[in-house]
C-alpha cells in the first residue's frame, strides 16, 4: 500500500505546497476536491486569518487537507495548539527541528511529515519520530537552504538511509516528474509553482503570466551568503539584488503587492525552476488529472519495456 495515501486519506498522492498568503482555502480546497491534499499555510504569521482559512476549508470541501507549521516563522506559539485542536489530521513542519512541536502534535493524534533540504536534516527528523518526510530539492521556489541539493540526488540519499514514506518536492510539475520521483523511492509529490499558476490560485494574473513566460533559466537563488536564501523569478529587481549580493528581509513587507497587486518589481516573486515547464494556466482538477495520466502512462511504458528486457 502507498503509505502517503494511507497517512493522508486522499485519493491521489499529490500535495500542494504551503506558500505564504497563497496557500489558503480557495486554492487548497480546489486541490483537495480534485483528489490531492490541499494545505493551509501559517508562514504569513496571521494567526486569526489562518485559523479562519482552516474553518473555511470545512465549508468548501469534505475531503482531507493539511496545515503547515514552519518553526522559523511562528510568531505566536499558540498557533501550534490551535492547529492541534482544529481537527486537522495531517501536518507538515518545516524550517527548524520538528522535535519541538512533535509532543503536542502527536498527542493530538496528528500525522506529521517534516520538510528537509538535506540528508542530515532527514536523519534528525526521523530520529525525532516524524511519520514521513517531504524531501525538498533546491529546484523548488521560496525559502531555500543555501547549500542546495537537487531533488534527483537528495531523494536517493534519503531513501538509501531511511525507510519512512517520502514526498518529493522541488522541480516537479507533471507526470514525468512524478514518475521520476517514484522511481527514486518517493510515494508522493508536492507541487508549488504549478499550483501558483493554476486558475484557482489567488495571485494576480501578472504573476501567473510571468511564470508562463519564464524559461528554464528564469529563476535565481538569492542571498546565498545570508538569510533568508530564496529562489525567485528573475525579474529586474531580482537581477539587481543578485548583482548586489543580497537583500534585507524587509523586502518581503511589500510581497503582497507582487502576489495580489501584480507589481512584479515590488518585491521578490518566489518561484521554482519548473517555470520552464509550465506553459498555460489550467484549473487545479486538470493539472492533477494530467499529472496522474502522464504518471501512469510512463509507468506502463517502462513496465512493458522491462518485461521485454529492454532499456
């Protein structure tokens, strides 16, 4: 049995990434209703708004959904207790050691997966007692480990040393990526940028179009020598920051002007390298259906070749 499906209760092992301000009920419910796992973010730090979004999910879907708790961005510790008591059954933790949150979350009966950027973090999380891992390579958008490891290598390294279920993240936006991840030991995938550009995504049309217009070199890693390190679209502002060598965290004070105002130079437009593989805005249900169809087509073809002893 696929352990990710068993842990989440969903029909399709595709999880939506918890993008700050973006991963709220409109998008997350569309993912859950399409058979995947929608996830509500809390990285925005807006506790009341995030809890309202969790409540809103129960009006928009009767399917399972999850919540992300990023330790680095938790401004009010009460959010952990609130989420634990919210009735959610699946939580991802990130940006820190899950050991700090596990006692509360496990006492509430939650399944907990931790997001890891390298093998060392994966081994520590498993030792702490998480139920599974989200293995996130450097190809993904958003906040990154400056010593990035590609999903291709990281999945193999973590699978070699652990036996917990893995969800692959970073560089995946379709059935080909999903099939590749499963070949390396994953039992599920997480997609972020692909869902940011979906029809149900709340971001401005300019943001979605910028993703579609970008090629495979259309993102850049910024602030590698400081914190936070992020991967973002290669806008003019991002290019200037790259040349300068870094940026101040205060830049994110105007990120909503990018997300919802459509001013692509107001702040950083976070996105992963899959921008070069995304060519149109599609409804979430179609994104998931196409991904599953492509995944199974590739697996059938590979199985057929293997049965014939072909490469």
